C-alpha cells in the first residue's frame, strides 16, 4: 500500500463525511443558500493567502532544484487561479472592498491556518502532508460533482474548477511527491506526516461546517454562554 493510500484510510471518517455534508450536497443540487457560500468564499480567500505562503515555504525546504521550481510554481499558479475564481464571485455575492476591510477569520479558518503553519515548521514531507488534503479532497469532490447542474452559475463555476484537467495534474503531482518523500522518511517522520494529514482532513470537514453555520467568533461565544447558562 502506498503511503498516500495509508493516510487516506486513516482519515476515512473525516474524508467520507465531506462528500455528504449539506454544504457540498447543496452546491451540487443548487439548494445551498447564497449567504452561506458568501461566508465560505470570504473565509477561503483568507485561507488561500496563507496556503500560498506555506507552499512557498515548502519550496524553500527542498534541496532539489526541480522540486523547488515545481513547488514555487504551485505557490503562484494555484493561488492565482483560485484567487481569480474567488474574485469572480465577489461582485455577484456583493463582496465589496469595504466588506474585505472589515473581514475577520472564523475560528475554524484561523485554527486550520495555525495547524498548517505549525506543520510547515517541520520537514518538507510534513509540510506536503498538511497541505495535500486541500488539493486531493477538492479534486475528488470536483469529480463527484462534475455531472451536477445547479442553477447557480457561481456553483457551476466552482465545480468546473475543481474537476478540471489542470487541477487534476497539480493534485497528482503532490500525491506522487508525498509518496516519494515518505519512502525516504524515518518512521517517526512518517507518523508526524500522517498526523498532519489526518488533522487537515478534520479541518477540511469543519470548513464546510463553518460555511454552513456561517461561523464567527461572536456566534461561537454566544453558543458557549448559552450552554454554560443552562448548567
């Protein structure tokens, strides 16, 4: 069994739940309320800024020039393509410069970014393991939804991006790279790589939930206060 297959199995509960989450199924059938997608887009734009930084950090960890070049290209082309996708959503979703200036990350987005920055303090293999779910899971969701025909052109565009041949190439480059790095890693490093991958899969699932509930720090605090007051 390849290392990528092993860690995907380890993350199975989080991975499989992403495909049936109401945010994802709502994208497919077009029933996802636009306000929830708007919240997700704002949080994902924040996430991508940090994701690009971590991709660039991964490039700096390699001793192989070809790998440095490929990872640096990922940090520019992947980010540019996805940011362009988001920016094309801003006007129809009513996201203005003023909205972006007032933006604050939700607890889940903040925690996911913190996790990836922590993982990127380790080896190249640990860094790739932490960022791979963002590639791989979105690709598989894109493949699952590619035949979907939601009425919303925004949802159609989102699905088309993650089911594209370009995105498929990028995803499998990273999967192959992770397997190569795992083959050279110590047992302890492979354990850390698996832990980072599984935790990122958890946060991917929670990212859908964050969009679905329109999570904010204020809402989370209100829920805690309500819970404690009932005790």
